[in-house]
């Protein structure tokens, strides 16, 4: 399955607390199993799963099983350590299209207990020309049920064909847009799909328009006031933390097994060089 890495990129490492964005699909299949991510560990972050079509089944070392469908939020808080898997279920629609994002946990919460939340009905609101799903955080008076530990917003915007819409932004946040499908323009500038468009901060409004209709992902938040290090599946503050997490995974310490998965777990890569610093 082809993955497009949209964040981090050379020009931009974070958008508020958002530190990672992978895009996959749209994909059609018959007997294949396009998603089969074996057990792997996380620390210091939240994973946010959002589907446009298809299904994913999540299992983790807490014993959680959750079947995610389009428009449903899956948010896993790794805290001090969790392992999980993501798979295409046996019974499926033969389609897969979605995003996975990571949120860096602030220092006060990054060593807390792991948790998983499955939220089948995130808030939805209708504004002139657009349908909004509030994925995480809050926007325009609607609050997601997903656990949020920093001021942030994540939302899917479905802009109706042939229309233009003006939407409010929090000036104290920095924001970015990604076109997921269709055609969209921001204040008259045409946007390419699967490309991160950084809007910066100090904006109180944005204008979106489309000819044939579009789905657009909005992410934003207060600038993250902490320096993070990212390596493999870990978000930490020091190389020593990352080395310790890697050693614990390889030695079967800290991270419990994902018992629902039938197969070997992922091995950690060699720790060579320096992790990516924001």
C-alpha cells in the first residue's frame, strides 16, 4: 500500500501539536489485505485515525478491539508506552482511503497511562457551502469527544460543488490545509491534493471554494512550545529516552503484547545517527 508522507516535511515539522500526517488510498481491492501493520510501539504521542472509505480494525496491548469506519474517530494515547496493530478486517468493502495523524503530547501528559478511544459520532455542523466534521479539539463551538491535551483543531471540510465559503480561524493558532479529494482553492489560489499548505498564524478567517466539490483536512493549534525528538514510532525529548524505549521494545519490557494479532511483531530499526529534532 502506497503511503504519502505529508508531515513532517523539510519546510515544516509541526502544526501546533500535530507532528505527523500520512495519507493512504483511495484504493480498491478484492482478496488482498492492503493494511497489515504488525505490533509496534509508541511513546509520547497520540495516533489519530480518520477514514474516508473502507474499514480498519485496531488491536492494542490494553486488549482493545475497535472496528473503525468512515466518519468515526479512533484516537490512541500512547503515554509512557503502548503497542498496537492496524489491519484490514476479513469482512470489508474492498476499499481503503484515509489518513493517520500524530499529536505530540505535552510534557505534563506524555508519561501518563496509555488509553484508546473509539468515537463513532464526532460533532458535525453545517455552514453555508460546507459540512464540517470536528475530528479532534474544538472549532466553531463544537468539541470532539476525543482526548486532547493541547489547544488544537482537526476537522474534515466537505465543500459543496460550485460554492464558496468563509470560515473562522483562531488567530492565536497556526493552521494548515490538505486537499483529500476534489478541487479546492484557498482565497483564489488553486490547491493541489496531498500537499501541506501552511497558513501560519494571525488569521481570523479563510475562504475556500470549489468547482466540482472537495474534501479538505484542516489541522491547527497553538504553537507547540516544547522541543521534541521523533524517531521511528517514538516522540520524546532526548536521545536517551528514545534509546531506552527501543531497548525496552526489543527486550519485551514496558510494552505488553498485542495478543489478538496472529504473527510476529515489528523489530525496531538500528538507532544510527540523531533523531529528528523539531
